[in-house]
């Protein structure tokens, strides 16, 4: 009988792509994907540690499998990713859920095949969390699941140590992939018919710094990818405001393939808070970059991440954030309440903010951002936008896709359009998404 697998993924796009590598390894071993978790012979949880609720969520869902494991003793359950890369969490997980068969971290994801074999041969729990990152592995197969988009890592890890953030501790130091390896992967993806490439890194702007070679920078990489023949779009994420250069802004204008869209997390509108966060830019620096982007690329779409309730954030600091949001008029914003992470600098800070205060602030922030997004959305009415059709929404009975500005758009069609660029006239504007008709 054919063996099957199911993967549950939490966290960012980086993790989504890493699950494609886990799936690639399993497919190579002859496993096939099981839509229903209860049918699978191998279940993997690829976890995230960015906020407490991400961890709680995973713990809850892993615990819920106890019964299934009892009724299917041959089932293999594995947990990996940023959560289990933390030694104390890996131990806690093993203690709480002894029925989990394999526990590994982010540094040995590429070794999953040997970990699985070890578990099968020994019939014992395998726990392997490496302390340090290894050299980049280019050989891991990938089973891509996000056609027409293809994720492409350009860097791994992070050197920035923002004081609130767990990522540098669970993903290791920043490592760039060789430019030739990236270009080869991109060419292959385009040949296979993918229509969108999304370059991934915790800070794509610092790509290549570890090579110390002026010919290996992010703007140069971007242009080289744009030179690949074919009809496709290029996106990239995430950018760090301290490293966003004039060269990159110019490179964005180099080709129509490069989406005029940028995700530029600001985190806070107060220079005092930004300094406490170790972001290494001020409110003024950030506003200057936004002005430059808008001046050079007038139709650019900008989205951001914002956090409230960071230690020592006063009402005045928070009003600075609201004011910055009004000035920048972001096309979209991911908003978060600060969450204490063990091992980070901010966790040891006095001046932690009460939950009720943070909750009030996030509500006010969301309200303002929703209002702005709605106003921007209205400007789309009756316009024709080019959308890359990505999927079909069963509930709405409509196709959906995004325009180059990353705006979600729904439309009806009798024909399967997934993977095609189509023109859609917007008839209905709402909050985040648009609805229209094919033209
Ligand atoms: N490397 C990316 C983002 C990584 S995490 C960058 O620097 O932009 C994505 C977002 O999660 C961050 O931008 C931040 O807004 C949020 N985040 C990170 N750590 C957090 C924490 N401890 N509590 C709440 N939000 C957090
Ligand atoms: Fe975390 Fe900052 Fe690195 Fe982003 S840049 S991953 S927020 S430490
Ligand atoms: Fe989460 Fe790890 Fe990404 S902590 S946000 S999955 S890098």
C-alpha cells in the first residue's frame, strides 16, 4: 500500500517553503499527500515561535493527536521548525507529548530523511536539535504547492537581533545562497511554467553581504532574475528599512517583471521605541525612505508590519505610530501585540506594558488602518487591473488572484484560469479584497 503524509505549517512564507522541502523528501521516498490528516501515515508539524499564541496553537493541535496515535500505533508524528529549535521547548514537547516520534529543529530540516529512517529502524523517539546552523544544502528536493507562485530562498537566518525577536536565535546567522544557484533555480521554475517568483529572506536587502563581493548584491540579483526570458513576475520579502538602498529602488524600475510592491516593516512610529527595539533607523529615516520610494515609483504599493505594546511604549509613543500610519497611508499592514519571547533582550526589560493597554492600542491601530485601506480600495472602482489567477474559492464560487500591487481580487469565470494573467474590471470595492469582471 502507498504510504501517505500530511504537513501542518505555521508561521511565515519561509516555513511554507520549508514544508515544500519536507514534502519533497517524502515524495522522493514514495509517500503521497493525504488531504485528510487522519488518513496519513506520517504527520509533520512545521512550527513557528514568533509569538506566544503561535506556540500555544501548535501545542494544542499536536496534543489533539494523542487519540489518533493510540488508534494507529504505526502513525509517525514529527515536530520541527522554529519552536522546537529552542532546546527547552523541544524538551517540554517531549515531556508533554511522549507520543511524538521525531523532534528536530530548523538547522537539520534537510536531514529529515535520515531522521525518519532512524525512527523507523529503532522504533524509538528521535530527538535531534542542532546547536548551530550548517552550510546551505542545495540538494533537498522540493514539492511545490503554491503554483503559479514559486518561493525561492535567497538568504537564511538573521543577524539583526531586533530586541523583541526570536528569529536570530532559532534560524542562526545570515547565510546567502550563491547567485548562480538562485539563478539556476529561477530559470528552472520559469521553464516549468511558474508565473511568479517570490524571493525569500528575513532581510533580502542584506543579500550577499557575507560574500564581500560588490558584484553580489540584492539589486544586482534582482536585475539578473528579471533578465531571464519568459512571462513572469518577481516579488521579494522582507525588507529592512535600515538596508533599503537607492540602488534597490532603481533596480525596481529596471523591469516590468519586478512588481511595484514593497513590504517594509516599520514596527513603531516613535524613534525612542525604535531605538529600544534595536531597529537602527529613526522615524525620520523611515519617512524619508517612504518619500523616496513614492517619488521614484509613483504607483508603488507599500505594506508594513506594526507592533504595539513594546516595553516603555507610552500613549505619546503610540500616537506617533498612529501619526506615521496616517502619513504613510500603507496599502496594508500586519498588526501585532508585542509578545515576550524567552532569551530575547526585550524580555528582560522593565516597563512591560499591561495587556489591557496593548489591546486598546491595537484596536485603535486596526481601526485607523482599515479606514485607510478602505479609502485606497475605493480608488480602484471601475479600474481595469491585471491579475495573476491563483486559485478557486469554493465558498464564493469565484476565481481569485493578485495584481502586481499584491491586492487580492475575485472574479467569475467558466474556464479554469489558474496560472493565467487576466484583465479584471473592478465592480465592487471592499476592505481588503476587490471583486470584478473579466474584460
Ligand atoms: N524579518 C522580518 C519579519 C520577521 S517576523 C522583518 O524584519 O521584517 C514578522 C513580524 O512579526 C515582524 O515584522 C514583527 O512585526 C512581528 N514580530 C516579531 N517578533 C514579535 C514579537 N515578539 N511579538 C509580536 N510581534 C512580533
Ligand atoms: Fe526578527 Fe529583526 Fe531579524 Fe526581522 S530583522 S527577523 S524582526 S531580528
Ligand atoms: Fe515564525 Fe520562524 Fe517564520 S519564528 S515567523 S516560522 S522564521
